[in-house]
């Protein structure tokens, strides 16, 4: 995985706050947070969203986890004017590199 976080100060602040909030929300269940997409590749624009893969100990119900993190997503949008897109995965799903998206997470993603 690449090591460089996005250089945009607002994005860096959002990532730092999101990491703290997710650690507080999930505790030991949270195994990894991976930034992916344009922010990780370094080709983000001012209006690009921030894609995060949230890797959790199973079981993971993507709908329930999206509901659980919705306040965080809304708060970041209101406070910083950025859109957070979260993909909730189990550790087992994250290990399945036969899936193209998971392979991309491993190849291009930045672990927070």
C-alpha cells in the first residue's frame, strides 16, 4: 500500500477526526481503516469525496454499519463540506484479493 496521506489540510483533518471517531465507535472490532480512490491515488479534485474502507471483525452487516456511521458522515459534510463514502468489510472479505475492489484496496489504499 502507498504510504503518503493526501496533502490537502482539510482532507487530513477529516481523516484524523474520522479515525478517532471510528476507533471510539468500534473499539477492538475495528481492525483497519483504508483510504482509497482518488484521495489515495493523489488525483483528487476540490470536490472529490473521501473513500474509506472500514475493516471490522465479523459479523459485518453493511447496512447496519452504514446506519451506525451515518452521523459521522453527516457531521463531516456539515463541518468541512466533504463527502465521506464508507465501505464496511469484514476481515475475511478484506482478505479476499480475488475480488477486484479488494485487490485495489491492497494495491492503492493508504492505511490510517
